[in-house]
C-alpha cells in the first residue's frame, strides 16, 4: 500500500514538474526579451552615431541579459504556476486529487522544490555571475558614452570632428568620393588671430591606411601671417594651387577601452561577501570621521577667546567701596596683605581703565592689538568651521554609501526569495480562478510583477533619500507580496473565492433599500 502511494506521489510530482518547466522557460525568455528592449530604448541615444560595431552591441546585450536574470525569474515562476494550476483546476484534476485525499499543499510540494532550486540559481547569479557581468557591461557602456561620434561630413554643414579644422562641403556626388564647393578653415592658429582658409570648387575625399585624405583641385588659400616689422599688422596672402592634399588622422575616432578596475568599487560589482567586508570598512571609516569631527569641534571651541573677568565685585578693604571690575569666579583674591604702595599702583591701573559695568582683559591692550587679535580669531574660526563642514559632508557620504551597500546585500536575497513568493501567489490564484491557457495567466503575471517593480523602485528611492531603513527597503516589495500570497493560499486551502460578488451585490442592494426607507 505504501509503495502504491509512493508511485502515485511520484506520478503527481512528475506531472507537475513536466507541466511547469515548458511554460516557465517560455515565460523566462519572453520576460528577458522585454527587459532587454527596455534597456535598449533607454540607452539607444548613447549607442547611435558612435560607430559601434554589431559584435560590441551583442556583447553588451549578453552582459545586460545576465544581469536581468533575477528580475526575469520571479515573473516566469508566477506565469508558469498560474498556467499549470489553472489548467489543472479547469480540467478538474485538482478536484480529483482532493477527492483522493491529496491536499493542495501536497500538490504544490514539487513546484516548491523546483522553485527553491530556481531561487538558489537566482542568488548564485546575483552573488557570483552578475557582479562580473555588471563590471564588463558598465565599462563597455562608459567607453561608448565617451566615444566620439563617427566622422560624418554632410553637405552644407560645417564639420568640426577634426581638432583645429572646420570643413564644409557644398555637395557630395553619388560616388561618395567626389565633392564640390569645399571650404576648409584652419583654426590651429586661432589664439594668435591668424586666418587660414582653403577653398576649392572640386575635390575628393577618401580613407587610406587609417587616415582621412582630402584632395582639392584648382583652389585658393587665404592666410594671414604675423609681421616682424609691425607688431599689430597681419599681412594677408592669397595663393592659388592646382592640387592641395591634407591627411587627417582617424585614430582619435577609435574606441579606447577603460580599465575595469575603475568600476570595481561600486556595490553592484561585488558579491555578498565583498559587500559585507566593505560595510565593515565603512563602519570603521565612519567611526574615524566621527572622532575627527569631535576633535575639530573641540579645537574650534577652544580657539574662541572668551572674555576673562578681571575683578569680581570685591570690596576695597581700605576705602570700603566696591571696585567696579570683574574677576574670574574660580580664583579667590585676598587683597588685605598687599602693601600700600603696590595696592596704589594696582588701583591706579584699574582706575585708568574705562569701565561701563563690566571690564574685559582684552580692553587693557591697544586697539591695534585688539583688531589684529580679533582678525586672527575670526580667521581661525572660519577655517575650523570649514574643516568641520567638510568632515560632516564626508560622514554623510560614507553613511549613504553604507546604506547602498546594505540595500544591495539584502536585495540579492530578497530577489531570490521573491521566486518562492510568486509561486505562492500563482499557484493559489490558478486554483481559485480555474483559468488556464495563456491570456489570463499573462494578465495576472503582468499586474503582480508591475506592482513588484513599482514597489521595488519606490523603496530603492526611499533608501537613497535616507527615508527608509536599507534592510526594510530591500525586503519591502517581498513583504507586501507575502501578505498577498498568504491571503490567496488561505482562500485556496478553504476553497473560497477571493471576493464573493454575490454577497457584495446583496450588501449593496440592502444598503440601497435601507437608504430608501430612511428617505421615505
């Protein structure tokens, strides 16, 4: 008996897996194609007109497609699960399973196992393959963006692709070699104010051994040369030529490959282990900058010269009248043992100070000294404040970089877990609606995946603006979908509808009847 149940379970598992794999692969390649087309429309302006060859474009597409695997896998799982479970429910196969005592959880078990393998593959791609693909893709895209446009000499338009020269061609014949009404400006002596123009009615242009060759016939050259006799005079020269040839180097139009090491510091080019190490490094840097911030603040505080009170309402023991001066309260002054001569000297000095209720120590010194001292104090304060501001900005940048690294680390795991969540949405949804085929599952998949992408983009922006915790931002889309998955799974296990429209209509009818009775 146990062997028979084992064989039945094996047949069910085989049926589900064999039904799940084909639509999953089809949905995966369709989703990947759509995501790549989105990338193409986004960066088409950076590629067009740069003379980029087809092999380089295909290489970029290959690297970009690999980086899109974790996004294409969840929607593929969702679409395939809705199709499989919807077809089985539509053909009453699920009802047969339930009548035989096989629960929905047991039916979904092989799909959960397959989806777990898919989730593991998604994490492997995010952790191992995609950092390398992102590194190569970003370096190629950077090279293309910085690549000069291809040489294109259009009739009636000045072309300045060659440094120091402006070329205008009035007409290009059908052989794409013969040109007419040519004008060449030599701007290499522009700083000296010298003019050098070449004109001709006919000529040729072609490429020879990596150089762009322009040959003009029966033209004139107009030039100005600096005069040695008169500094402000520029002698003007007109010369006629039978043939004029100029070669322009085309090497400046070649694409220069950038070192990939320049992009390795970005969080998208790192594995989970590398990101964790980088987070620890950033924590140490933040602690160090905080310590520097505290030290600079203390230096700024101590650099400010506070007014030091000279005397503090101490009564004159001889004349029995209060001395209208101030003294630091932490210093006790006993005037009684001071000899009369010394006391009189101190008294004359204090009486010579103009007092207006409070006298500071700095008022004893000359005005020139006070002005110079204040100027140095202000300059020191400004310098220290500028240093503190730079340190503060450095701390903010380090914290933002740390947030992005933490988000990227958890995003690798959340995308993998999203595959399982999508299965728990698609399976119960197909069971409830009992619709197979391709149309309805595709509609459901697009709706849920659009919601997933929108919530993912929103949470990422909230993380970058430091308005949401990076861990919560990475898991927020998955948490929202998990709530939906739990609700749909509960409904499917209890054979209840997601929304009972009959009860809703009855409630609306009762509400309308009740409102009419109140009105009457």
